[in-house]
C-alpha cells in the first residue's frame, strides 16, 4: 500500500524486529489451525457405536504400499518411508479403536492445551516485536519531522499557524503511528490466519472451499464501497482538527489583545463554527467506520445460512464426517474475524493516507538554508564582515527587500542601521546568521562566504538582543544559561550582575529558581530584556546584533539597559538597529536604508553636518520637533 511504501525507510531500520515478529505470527496461525483441526476427532468421538470411533484416514497411496508389503514384494527406495508412515497410521488407528469415546475426547483435549500455550507465547512475541518496531519507527518519524521544522524557511512559519504545524507533529503522526504499530500487527496476524486457514478448509472439503470464493465478495464488497468515503471524511476531519489547534493556539497567545478589545464573543463565535464543523466531520467518520463492520456481520449471517444448508446436503451424499463438517464451519466462522479486521484495516489505512500525506508533505519541502558538504574551519574573526553586492527578494514577491547593498563591518567596530519601517533593516541582519540567504551576492567572513561555514560554527559566533524577547517557561537560571548550559553558578550570577539583573532577581522569593512563565510573562519588559542581555553575555559571542533592543522600554529601564550594553559591547563587533537615534550615536558608521538601498552613510557627526541628510532630518524630528 502507498502509506507503507512511504513508511518503509523508517521501518527497515527495525527490520530484524519486524521479521522475527512476522516469523512468530506464522506459528500463531499454524498453532491456531492445529487447535481447530483437533476438533475433528473430538466431534467424531462424541456418541456411541462404531460410527463414532475416530480413525485417521488412509490415503490411496497408503493402501498401495501396505498391500505391496503384505504380498511379500520388496519396497523400493522412498516406498519404504511411505510404508513406515502408513504403518504408523494403522497402528495408531488400532490403539484409538480400543479406547472409549470419552477417553478419546479427554486425550485430544490434553493435546490441545500445550498447542494453545505455544500459540499464546508466539502471539505475545508477535505483539512485542511488531508493535515495538512500529512505535520506534513512529518515534523516528516524529523526530525527523521536528528536525525538518527546524530547517524550514522562516517564511513557512509566517504563512502557517503554529497550531497547524503542531498538529502535523502530534495528531497526524499519531494517526500514522497506529497504522505501523497495532494495526500492522493485526494485519500480519490476520494475513497468515487467512492463508493458513483457507488451506485448512481446502484439506477438509474442496467442495465447500470453492464455494467460499463465491460468497467472500459478499463480505468484502460492501465495506470496500465505504473505503473512499471514509478516506475523504477522515482527511476533512484531520484538516479541521489542525485548524482548531491553530485557532486555539492563536487565541491563547493573543488573550490580552482579545480582552483589551472586548472581542471574546466574536472569538467564541468563530471557535464555535470551527468546533461544530469538526464535530460534524468526526461524526461522519465514526458513522462510516461503524456501518462497515455491521454490513460484514450481515453478510456473514447470510454466508452462515448458505453453508449450513450445503453442509447438511454433503453429509448425506459424501463421506464427509460430522467432525469434518463442524470443524469446517467453526474454522469458517473464525475466518470471519480476520476478514472483518482486514476490511476495517483497509478503512483505517485509507483514513491514515491523508495524515501521512500531510506529514510527508512537510518532510518533502525544500530547505533553503543548506549545510555545506565540506565546511570551512574559520577561526576567530580577524578582519571584517563584508556584505558584497547583496540583493534579496522574499519568496512569492518580485520586490527587492535589499538591492545591491555593500557595507563593511570591521572587527571590533560598531555600525548602526537606521531607516523607516520596511526599509530592509531586519532583512539585512537576518542574512548574518543565515536565517535567510541572499538572492544575489555574498556575506563574507574574513573573505570566506558564509555559505561555506557550518551553521553551528556561524551561529555560535552571533548573539542577538531584540525588542521581542523570548524567554522559556523555566527558571531564571535556565534562561540565562540557555546559550551556555555548562556554565557554572558563579558565571551565571556574574552575567546577571553585568546585565544589571541580579538586584531584581535576588528580590524574588525563589531567586534564580523563580519560574518566569510562558514567554517570561511574570517579568516586566525591562526585566526580560536584562535577562536576555545576561544570556548573551554568558554565551559571549563575537558578533552582537541589537535589533530595536530598547524601543519598548520606559526611560528608567532604557537607562539601565544602556549601561548593560556598555559591558556587552566590550571586545564585540556590533550591529545596532534602532528607531531611537540616541542609541546609535556611538556607532563608528551609520547606514541609512531606504527601500532596501543604502542612501547615505557616515558617523553621527558627519551625517548631522550635511544639510540635505535624511538622517539629520530624522534626528531633528525626534529631538527638536523640526519639520
């Protein structure tokens, strides 16, 4: 099936577990067949008189070699082996004929018991090996999917809701997981049950066996009619569930805005429609899953009546014994279950195809940022970082976010990037750690193209402090040490002191063990920013990017942050992006961006000295109110 072809590269890693599970499953079906076949002598032995004496049937070939031996003729080659086998049957029949029917029944029951025990052991082994192989492969799929999400272009995260992407990893992978663990085990067992027990039916009565192929379509046909419909309804259900996750995640994240604008009722109505649609699609899916098996049971009842009628006829006109007929019928009834399970599995697999398509659609997406095959080993920065004729166009657009941009960031130097919103400032700094790659041009580190450096080597050189601080829902200590998990307690406290964060941290009841809440919601903006600075100080990057790092802070918090920056700048190569021009005065060179191009550059004093300077005009608007 299509879904198993997709999953095979993950299952093959555990092929030995899977193979051993399949091997045990064969024995499960064989032992089950043996236990059912033993019912023949039991049924034949019930009653009184010679007609109820159980005897092992002798074949025509058995009679031939026995007669040849009695006539004194020499047996040739393999005939001697046939004679021994036939003689054994005869001797066993003589012993069986001497026993009372009740003792025969007791004897066969004793034989069945160890067979059932062996079947149980093999079944437990099948469950362990097949299920574990399936679940381990699902674990690998979820891990690969998570790692793939880490590599996807940033635009993918902007276009798709977070909840939808989360649904791919959780709900869709879980749906696929059922197919390759428990359902796969059932499919293997049912397959061998069907093969071995059909062979058993053929050995018991070939007339009834061929009749099965007339009535089996009555069992499978009705369910196959539902397969496509189930696939469609389940696909719709999974998509709606992903939409519900996306909406719910968005509402929880934006709860402050919703309450601030009194939009609770509107959001509730929107959620109701999505939830109601999901409920309707879920009901349809469950309905079709239930109707399919019910149709099988109806078909099975019809088949049972047909076989009872024909079996009664065969008992009259053939040598078929009561035990053979009853055993044939019991085996046929037993086969109904694996046939039913297989038809249900077809429905489940159909339902899982849409989930697997969504999982493998993500895995199949192109990664725009690729790791070089033979990365260049770059030591500490010695000269500079150069933006060499850089242009960038966002995917799906034709407008240049950056156009033929050139600038130099010398080691230990500080540059500032200013300009109006949408000028390309954030795009410019996103190129440095290769969050995006330029459409044209190169970013050179000491003359080496950034694309020739390993991503780990490159990104560990860079620290970012931005306006939108992200803190994890852990302790203050864990957030400060995030970029350097091996840091000692003394190093963590030193970083907090240098960031002017130790005073407010120690004022908390739990100190450095204080949990900051999701995204640091338990802290003020200034406190979050200082913890972010402490985190960057502890990571000790070569290059520092300050992206609107103080734009959302009050005056007192900004003053403390600026003092922390003085320590942060030491022995660092710094890029500052800011709307507040008070923060860029210290820059060696200020670049003014407009529509993705550098329209002017120079020091703070040089730009202010030019009468036609756009930087001067922006500076005057902020500090003197000039028009």
